[in-house]
């Protein structure tokens, strides 16, 4: 399960008092094309907004892409949000927000942080800069405009993610499932690990050769990769 926390202020200022929303993303179907149940709980709004992201390829894109799609479903009950529209110069605004993503499993306990981000108003009302960090795929950033008369913090986060990922304020195409070409070697389907793109490559290497073990085979079995996509 993923837990996405949205706070006002900077990352090092996080506390229960400035938490604005939390988004939970949990497997409904764990497969190479996974289904996720999602729930968005916004401070002051009581009951969580529940929806689902269906048919999403595992280990095939940025973690932030999945978070953006989950926010879109939770906020708009659709696979695509409407454009944010022009900035209202009298808009409500946030000076600074931060986002933290934690992964938790029954085996790992309460979870550990795998991605963080900060959104800062950059000098004038409605002009923001977003900086994102994530395990494996690293850093990305964008500067964008956003301003409505009523500020919805989760929607501001969604638009920031979209600008950083796609260069616009709505979602782009979902990532394609990463499937490296395989050849038969001594009767076994194998593939060259150099043909496996990130984040699948690092995820697969961690799955088949945890830290401290011997170096993994550079020509792994295709069936091992298929097993990783459904279980890893």
C-alpha cells in the first residue's frame, strides 16, 4: 500500500497539525496490469472519497504518475481532469506545500519514505515551482501557474505533478508496460538486462538479488521477470 501525505509548509516542518490530506493507494488486483483501490481523506471534509485506478502497468513509470492518476480519480471520478483554466489574479494561494509518499506492507511494518516533493509559490500570486524526488527515477521539477478563487490543496498537488511529468496541467498518456525482447537460449526464454528500462530494471534487480547477495544474471529468464511483475 502507498500512503501519500499532503502538508502545508516544508518537508522538515511536517506534523499532524499541518497535514491537509492523505491519499491511500492499495492493490485490488496485483498483476502486471494492476487495479488499485484509492481513498482520499481531506482535512475538514469527513468521509473519504473512494474510487479506483484500473489496468495500470506495474513498474513501468514514475511513482508520481500513479499518484497523479489516483488524485484525478478521487477528485473528478474520471480518468482525465478538466483543464485548470486561466489564473484568477485574486486567487486563493498556498505559500508552500509538501508531499511525502510512504510504502508499507505486512512484512515491512509501518512503511518507509520512497518519494517527496515541495511546491512553493515563486514570487507572485499563482506562480509555483514544484520539485519532486523519487526512488529510482530521481528528481524532476517544473514552474507553472495555478489559481482559483477557492484553493483545493489536493488539486494544486495534482496540477503540479502533471506539469512536472507532462508539461501541462492534465494527465498525459499512461506509461506502457515494459516488456524487453526475449530470445530462446538452450530452450529457455531469456532477455538481456540492458534492454530493461527504468524503473523496472532496478526494481527487478532488487527483487532477484537483494542487497548483499551475488551479482544477478545479465541474461535472466523471461519467466522470472513475469513473476516479478505479478509479485514484486
